[in-house]
C-alpha cells in the first residue's frame, strides 16, 4: 500500500486506499481502489499513469463509477467512515478559463492496479 501511495501521491493527496487482498492468504490480488482529495488529481493520475510500466508491470488506471472503501467495518477510520457517507472526491476545485467541461468532471474516483515502486 505504501508503494502505491508513494507513486500516486505525486498528483495529489491520497485520502483513502483499498488494496484488495485474498481472504485466505492475505496476499494482494494485484489491484486496488484509490481515492484522491480532489477530482483534478484523479484526472491527472488517469491521464499520466494509465498504460505505463512500473518495475516491469504495465498498470491500468481508470475511473470507477462507485469508489469502494475497505469493507472491514470494525476497523474503519474517520476518513473511511466519511467516504462511506459522502462518497469520494467531494472537494472538486472550481473550473478556470483554461478548463474545458467534459464527462470526466463528475466525482468519479480512480481504480488502479498495484504497481511496486519507491523501494
């Protein structure tokens, strides 16, 4: 998780990550859901990370319709509880004159495959 946050934080503040793990072994399944503080960070990450290779693995970075925070209901921190209540990406900055409206401006978080970096 730390490696994924390290890589993806270069485009904005990561407020939540859900690294999907195998229930029996506890090993990562190779993908995660990540939520940025604002939508611009999400768009930058999708535009710049989708299809790149990190340590020999090509990663896929895309928007998802519904962000899925971790389901461990007993151990939820305050941020994750707020994400369950409000959803992700609620702090979208206002448009500037250089921004063009598009479908990507909806509050839609990012789905990412796990890339190993920042070793």
